[in-house]
């Protein structure tokens, strides 16, 4: 794949507590909870656990010591550069337990929402310019008309919302994934963010694909020291939802046990792509879903709410791709359609492109092409459905023929009889079932 060559500007590591912009009591309590839960006792270990530089961690340790919540053990660890060890005092354990009763969160220090906003700007999806070559390379496994790339390219480069519509089985989902692959570069995802003293976890290994750090690579080690390790360097994220999407999945998720929040899907997809597949199959009407997205799509910000009822703004920096088998006029009013910046119809292939896809799939599956089978398919079978071709059909028919060959114990092959047997499974005949 032709990867992006420009590097996103990394978030700088904080040089001191004054740069953290977090409540001091909150930082101290997270340190105490982390020492208690993870049983770490040296500054370097604590720093790694709370994802702060050693110097900043030492400042916090000194504050906790001055408040008699931490004490030096009086022993130096020769295996760790003769570091001094620390442990919780009885008062420190009591404070850690009290803090855990208020919030179970410990580990990586959260990034203040205002600080995170600045990083979102540095790595905005709207900063990316995707070239035709990048789109072609990312979608090289698809047979697409050139006119489709003419529409897709500007839409992706604009970083604005896209509605792809058309008959089912023509690769709308594959095209969405190809757009994701074309983006290519990496972004920094915060492990957690903070607003009004509340912690909202953002980094999610299910959604985010972290870039593995090579421990022996000096360049990566230097970069790790430079950037704020409260963030994880990841590929630009992609969130894919389908018929299961509901409106409450776009709200903060509160964990009453841990007393922390989890970021909603669109916040996790910041800097990347949010794909709403099979729009119109959700329990929520499409119009209601679009209404929920109006402010984010138009203003680049979203409104979330805490348990207390307080509302606050978060960045909305996501390329939203809606994909539907319905005609847009069936599921949206004109006001909603105006809010979707690009509307792109994805049609089925013409006969020439259908044959290209068929030949490509056959080659990949290791089944030789047969002229009589193809003539039978085009002259006998397709006229029964008004010669309407779809991108999924070559894969379906070839896989059916392979399954038949394996069952019959014969080499992979195609002929008119196998075409008929495969075709019979592609459509269900309309008939009344007598009960």
C-alpha cells in the first residue's frame, strides 16, 4: 500500500506538574491508587504505570511524601540504577482505599479534554489529502469503474460525511474498508481523558490497532521519550457498526462499579472513520440517527452528558460513511440529505466488469475458467433476472461450485451443470409453503 509520508505531530511529554493541567489531588490519588493496586515501589516503575516522565512522577512522589502518604523504604535497588524504593504509609493506604471507593480508576494519568483538543487538531482527518494512486492501491483488489474514484477521491480528501447507496451486494462495505486503508498514517489515541474531574477511557484495543514499539529500535525509543505516553500511537481508527447501532451507543457509557465513563463509538473513532453499515436496518429510524449527527457533522463538535446531567463539548473529527441499500429519498427528508456532504451511488458492474471479477475470483480460488460454462451463465441464466449483475455473485457462484466439487470428489471445475446447481442456491424461488 502507498502509505502517507507525512508524520502526525506527536503530543509533547509534560515537563512538570504545572503543564499537566489536572487537579493536584486527582493526580496524587491516581498515583496512590496505582501504587496500591499494582504494587510498584520505584519511581521508574510508578512512572511507567501512570505514563508520565520520571521527573514529573518524582514531583508527585515528593508531594505524597510531604503529606506523609508515601515513605522511602530506605533501600536502594541495585538492579534499577540504585533507585530508592517507596511504599504507602498507613495514612497512604487509607487514602488509596478512600480514593478507590470514589473511583476505581488507576494507571495512566488522563489527558485534560482541552489538551486533547489540541492534539485532535494536529492529527485531524481533514488534514489528509488522499491521491488517486492511494485510493487505487488501497482498492486494487476491487474492480471499480473510474467514475466511482472520481467521486470518492474528493469526498475522502474533504473529510466530510459520505452516503453510499445502491443495490445490496455491490461492495459498499469493501469500498468503506478501502477508504480506511488509503488513509495510511498513524494518530495518537489517549488512554483516558479528563473533564470536570471525571475520567473517560478512550483507548480500546478492540477498536484501536496500536503500533508495536520495537524495544531495540533506538529511533522508536527516542520517539517514545519525546511523546506523551499517556497516548498510544495507533493506525487511524475505524469503527464499523451495522444493524445493531442504537442512539444510546452514541452516549457516554457510565460504569457504576468503577465510577468511570467509557467514550462512545464516535469519540473512539476520532481522527479516523465511522462506518454506519446497512443504514435502515437499525431499530432506530434513519432520520433519527441523522438528526443525532446534525450538530457533529456541521460544527465539528459533539455534545455529551455526564450522570449529573452536565453537558459538554468534545471534538468530532471523524469521516462518517453511511451505507444503505435504500434510496436516500426513502429514508431521509431533504434537510437531512443536505447535511450529508457527498452522495455516491454504488451500482452493480456491467457485463465486462462482471467477467473481470469472475475471472479474478476463479484464479484466486484455483478453479479453471470454462467457456461453455460462461456462455451458459450469460446467455441462459442472467436473462432470467434481466441481466442484473452484482459484485457478490462471482464469489457466491464459484464458492458454490467448489463446494459441489469437493462433495462429489472431483477436481475443481466449472460446466453448465455446475453453473445450474450453483445458481439454484443464489435465489429463493417465490412459492407458497403449505403448513
